[in-house]
C-alpha cells in the first residue's frame, strides 16, 4: 500500500542509529566479562564512537542551527582525548595513570563546552519563564547539598597526595551540579517530546551519577577500570551517539512548546523530592548516630522554603492574571454576543425586506407578462389573418410581415417564459398530466430542431433504445426537450455534433442531450439552473438568451418527480441528463438517426 511505504532515506537513517545501538549494547555487556586490556579497548571505542557519531550526525542531517551540536562534539572530543591519555598508560607503560593528570584536565575542560551547548539549545527556545528558573533552582539546591555532604565533604576530608588532586576531585562534581542546573531548565521548559533530546538527558543523568563516585574513588586511589561505575559512562557515550545519529536531532533547536499545565505531575514530583532532601538527610544522620549537619541542612531548608514561597507568589500572580484574562474574555464575549444579536436582528429585517422586494418583483413580472401576453396573442392572430391573403400582398410586404410574425412569436415565447418563471417562484404551477410517450416527444422535438441543425451544419444523432411512457404534461415536457436542444445547438460551433439518447430502465426513463460545444465551467455549473443566470462564455460570445430556459426546465422536471443534472468541462461540451418516473415500457426499437 502506498500509505505504508518508507522512503529509502528514512530506512537508511533507521538502520544507522539502530545498528549503532545494537553494537553498543553488545559491547557494553561484553565489557564486564573480558580481560582488562580488552576492557580498555572497548571503553576507548565507546568514547571515540560518541565523538565520531556526533560528527557523522551533523554531516548526515545538517541541522540548522548546528551550534549546540558542534559544542557537544568539542566536549565529547575532549573526553575522548582524556580517555586516550588515560588508556595509553595501560597500553604503553603498563601502569595506571597518575591522579591528577592531563586526562583529568581534559575531562574538566569538556564541561564548559557541554554546558554551553545546552545553553545554546535552550536559547533557541526563547527566554525562560521565571517559574521554570525557580523550579530549577529548588532542584539544584537539593542536589548541591547532597553533593556537598556526601561527595565534596569526604573528598576534602580524605587524605590526598596533593592540593591539586583535591581540586581535581572537587572540580568534576561541581561541574556536574552546574550541568544539572542547565538540564533542569531544558526539562522544565515544556517542549514537545523529542527522541534525541531525551537520549541526551539520559546521557547527562548517567554521567551525573557516575562522576561523583569516580572522583571519590580516584582520590582514595581505589578506582580501577572495569568497576561497575564505568557503566554510567558507557551509557553516556552510547546514548549520546544514538541521539546524534537519530533524525530527530535536527528538530531539537525548534521544538514547539507543549500545551500543558504549568505544574505537571513530573515537575511536582521533582520539587517534592527536592524539598524532602534536607529533612530526610537529617533524619538518616540522626538515626545512624552520625554527626548531623544541622547548620548546612537548616540553611538549605531556609533557602528552599524561600524559593518555594517565591514560586507560590508567582503562581498566585499567574492565577490572578488568568482570572483577569478570563474576566476580560467574558466581557468581550458579552459585547460580541450583543453585537451578534444586533447584527442578526438587522439581517433578519434586511432579509424580510429583500423577500418583500423579491415578491414585488415576481408580482410585477407576472403582471407585466400577463398584460403583454394578450396584445401579443392578438398581434400574432391578426398577422396570420393578413398572411392568408398572400396573393394580394407584394413580395416585399410578405417578407416584412414574416419578420414581424417571427419577432412577435419570439416576444410571446419570452412573455410565456417570464410568466411561467413567476408562477414557479410563487408555487402556483399547474401541470395537466396524462399518459405521454417519451419517444413521440423526442421525435417531435428532434424534427423541430433539424432545420436549425442543418442551417448551422451540426450533425444530430438520436438513440432511442426503448419506447417509454410517463405520466406528465405533454406540452411542458416538450418545452423541456425544446429548451435543451435549442441550448445544445446555440452553444455548439459549426461541424459539431448533438446526440440525443433515451433509455428506459426498471422504474425510470433516462433522457440525455450531449453536445460538443463551449462547455460550462465548474463555477457556472453551480448557478446554471437559477433564474436569469447566463454563463460567461454566453455573454462573451453574445449568444442570445434570457437565462430563464434552464430554470424552467428544472422546475418542470422536478414538477414531474424527476431530476436533471449536468456534466461538463470548458471546451469539451456538455451533457444534460433527465431522469423521470416510468409509467410503462415496451419492447426495444432499433436505433434511429437523423441529420
């Protein structure tokens, strides 16, 4: 199916990041079951793969802007260099690298680039809300006290070979707190879910868990490659590489804001956990009989309480702003409702006036048509009497009288159409229904149209596959066929063709009149059966007509319980179809043609 096809480019992208994830998973499991030398190679492969994957992702997807990805690549590159320096001691010197070393300098220098990358990404989302900043500070304060009490304090009090080693051990946990502060802003900004951004968040959290343990173990001199703490960095490198190779990495800088509540369930849980840090730590220290950090924990409690108070004040301001906006909306709604009521009343009054004017127009048309019909009928009658004495008239006089008679008949037909249209509009149409042969009507209408077709050099064909009968007004049904044939001949150029068909079906009879004329545009087809409407093509070519014919045809057909439709395209002719209820049908007759 077409809807289930996948573009080759998307299939290739999916294969790339999924293959990377599968290889990373397999090597990550293998890492803890091989020799130390093999562990070193696998770890270095993880470190280099994240850096290379980021460069490949930038080259493959070309994100715009790409500043945050280049900063990420620089930070990962520094980590890769630090790991390479660290592992070279094992490969070449067959010993552990000293602590601190240039590798630790590279590890620390990577953090400013990673933090700058996250800040650049957040900057692309616009200015942060004050509530997001306060929520982030509450979480950071809680993480800072945990880091200070359980990571930095043991590092400072532990025996160290040098002050430089202590500073190096402190630098990474401190940088992690700053990294967490920036990460909280990304998480609390409320952007739409994004796979690459989620992977980067997981990668940062994994390194935040692994770094403090590494710093403490390194300072004590007990860290060794292959320890469980390495799993944090393996997750970091692998998940970051997956994020860089996933197509969603291009959309991170332009994620739309998610329409959700200001305090989501996740945010409430994070803030609640942060608030419980100080009392829980104090309870645990007291329960274990250890010395309590009452002043530090008290200060943290005061600070978090102050931040929570500011958050409550901000929420109160936001609530008042929402209430004010709601009140303004309600006031504006009432005003608009009143305006709409007034407009509706005015429109109702205007419609009533238009109905009155329309009724007066129809009455005027009916009155004028009725008053004109009588003298025109008299004129036609006297013309026929005069023409009976053809021998007493000169040839010139007879020609003039024929012109007068032709125009009088034309005026009489126009007046009859106007009168009938007015009757239709007023709902006063009466039909003298009887059993009518559709075949006979068709023959008579075609016979009347043949002279005009011959004069215009139009080829006319008649297909009557059945003899059918309907219950209807013979005169009005003849008027329908005359109007359709007249229109077909008027709008068909010389050497064109008109085809008239009639088919009797189970309960209906179908009559079709097709031509190869000018055709009707879709816009004109919507108004084709309205009174006094004329197509643009008819007016452009100055084809005579009043625009009443098809509206009368529609009224007569519907008055007989039938339906009329049109199928046409500009320059490709038109086909009018009439469906009438069938009264009786007899055996099929051979196809008849006439020219």
